[in-house]
C-alpha cells in the first residue's frame, strides 16, 4: 500500500483538529486523497452506506483516527501515538505504508474559467 505525500500531510494535519470522520481514499492501491464524511451519523464504514458518499472510481482504504472518531475501522487506520503518526489495522498491528510523490496537481485559476 502507498500514500501520496500530499494526502499524508493533509491527513495528519486534519487528523489533529477534525471533528468529523476522515476517510483515506484513492485508486489502484494508492491513497490519493482525504474524504470528509458529512456528519458523525453517516460514519457507517460498512459498504452499505459508503457507496453513496464516495466519488465514482474511488476506493476507501481506511480512515484517520481523530479525537471525535476513535473507533478503528476496516482497512488502514492512521493514528497518532506519542506524537508520531502510523498506520495500524483493525487488530492494532502496525502496517507499512510507503509515502510516494503524486503527479503534479493542476492548479486551476477560477477567474479564468468564469465567462
């Protein structure tokens, strides 16, 4: 499993302050983004509800453990312990995840796209 550097940095920064669940999403075995779950009630991590909130073509690989969402979920769980972030599985075993550079993100100028 791999995670893009930008997604990792976003996940760790948001994980310290977030009051809502954060999911680790991506494609082809690479976590590319963090998805904010709209409300605590929709944090059903079973596949019954996730298909309605995840973008088409994206896979949910796990979640970020936050101060308000401490329950471990299936897949990877990014958790902070003793000031250090690490990935663990549902059984609390540490999982090795490689940080990779993602493709350059295309910066869009919103003003140029307006008529």
